[in-house]
């Protein structure tokens, strides 16, 4: 029997629909190569100190049209991506003619650019996405991103 890969995207959802999306992208084999969590004492709130690999990840992350809050953890990245009706993808980051942006296209392009600069892929094959439904949901995701470094040792991705 051939194992069928589980679909992570919503089958009938248009990921170019204007709105906000919460995305989590992991490194291959959950390798902790993006940052280290430092701080955690009475004077310093825990925060991720980027490695050289993490700095490359952030460089291209900041170029994604509609990027909002994000955190680069040791082995994964959480981000909020805003798609608007006028979010157009063009320029050297994408090979095709200017088109309306969609989540899979933006994440794929970001992963490719990081891979090209590093000379090897550091990414897990897919990613997790959540369509943010309302302001309450949005605020929960923003808080999750902000608090994630302080909760690293309890995180599902901690290895």
C-alpha cells in the first residue's frame, strides 16, 4: 500500500483572498540552526539571537510583501502574512510576470531564495497555515509570536 501524503492546505480555499494568515515554517529534521534563545533572567526578556543562517532567513523574510509580525525561533519561524487585493508580486524575487500574490507562492519564493543563498535547503517540505478569522484571532496570534521565545523550553518544536 502506498502512503498518501496528508494535505495541509484547505482544498477549496483561495489563498490569494485578502486577509491575514498565520504561518509556521520548520527546518528540516527540526535542526536548531536559525537562532538561540537568550535572556531569561530578571533583567532581560528572552529573545532569539539569530545565527548566520537565521540572518539570511530574516533578510528574505523582510522582503515578502505583506509581512507582519514574525519570530525566528531556533528551528522554526512563525509569521503573520497580510494579503490585500492589491498585493502584487513582481521583481527579481519572482520569475513570472507581476501577478496577484497568494500564500503558497510567497512562502515557496522565500524558501527558494534562502536555499539559493545558503547553497542547500534547510526547510521541512511543507508548512502550517491558519486563516485568521477576526480581530480576536489576530491578537491571539500576535501574542503567541511575541511570547514564543519565553516559552521555548515548553514549545512543541523544542528538541
